[in-house]
C-alpha cells in the first residue's frame, strides 16, 4: 500500500531564478522539485507519488548550453501508494451500476467491484440504486472493505485501475 522510496531526480532551474547567495537557490530547487513531483502523478513501478519527506542531497549544477538554465541532480525520500494483489483495503463507493460498483481508495479512482464478486448481494434499481443482502447495503458514499484481485497500469492516463472482490472473511460494507 504505502512505500517509502528514495528517488534520484533532475531539477531544472531557469537562469532568472538563480541567486549568488545560495539560500534562494536552495529554496528554488525545493520548490521546483515539489512542483515536478506533483505533476508526475504516478509510475508503473512505484505507484502514486504522495509526498516528499526528506531532501537527501543536491548535486553540482550543470549549465544547459541551449537555454542557460541549470540542472541539479537531486536525491530525496518520498512516500508512494500502490495497490497489490491480495491486499485488503477500504474504499468509498462513488458509482453504482447494474453490473457492479466503482470505488475510490486514496489516489486510485477506478476500482471496480463486479456483482459476480459480491456473493449474497442483489441489485435493486431505482433513483438511488443499491446492492442489498440480508443485513447490509452497498450504495453511493458507503465505505467497503475489499480484497484486490488484480491491477492494471494505464500509461496514457498515468493511473491504475483495479478489480476487487468481497469474497473472503470480514469483507463488505464497514459500519
């Protein structure tokens, strides 16, 4: 689920942001690193980027010939979020369809729970569709505990999709 990673990164500082004193330079490097980190979103190997925790080192800057900008190699520690097969998590239902529901869990927006993987639940159509069993309901905005069956990385969108199930002990709506 959560991973602590150490990443190398190249931070490019425009020539107009350079300062001889050094303190403003370090501040510019950190701000640019945070902006680049947030814009990257996710990778297939590490999952979703959540936070930069520690700046380990800033290397010697190299001037880029074409632009005059300076590139600094940086190493930092951070936290990422990735779903793994067999992992038990909780998510919030955001869409109920006839054949299943879509959940959100942390930064993952597309988690699909098929009606075939909800033993004992039956679909009840209406203005607010719901899946019922004898004791509980799965409807919009309900928290559901599930097990991950599989994940898929979509390179174009830079995001993961997951297929999940309620087949197992202590899985289902959380009260």
